[in-house]
C-alpha cells in the first residue's frame, strides 16, 4: 500500500505531466495569449500580497488563477486539491516557472481560504 505523501507526489507529478503534454499541443499564438494572461494575473496578485487571502479580491484572483490553470491543463482543476497538496506548501521554482515564491505562497493561502 502506498503511503499518503507518495500518493500525493504521484498525483502532483501526473498533474505536471498533463500540463506539459497540454502545453506541447497548443499553438504558438495560444501559448502567447496564455502567457500574457498569466503575466497580467501575477501582476495583480503581487499588488495584493499584503491583503487577507480570504477577502473578496483575493478570492476573485484565486478563481482566475484556477481558471487559467484549467486552460493550461485542458481540464477542470480542483482548487481544493491544489490548496491541500503538500508540495504546494514548499516552494520549488520548477513547479511554476511563471511565478515567484511570494505569489505562490499567497495563492496557496487563497486556495486554502476558499469558502
């Protein structure tokens, strides 16, 4: 029987591989648009890092974050799973090359605070 941390790691690894496969299948124009959306969203998130992750603005950004991840993945992504995943608590630049540690940590708190 697989222990819980290994099971979570496997789920996360599967999620990353799905994202990689999806990105390889997208056109250059679509990738450019998704990068632009991600850059804009990260800029907005940086502007609210000091705010309560449970407030309305942070939760709206969390929804947009999840929606963008769904576009990247090509399928629904559970914000509950993203917020609970143990790897989400430990920053690793390989996990999300488009975002820095303060933004990653804030979005982890936003997803954890989701009603």
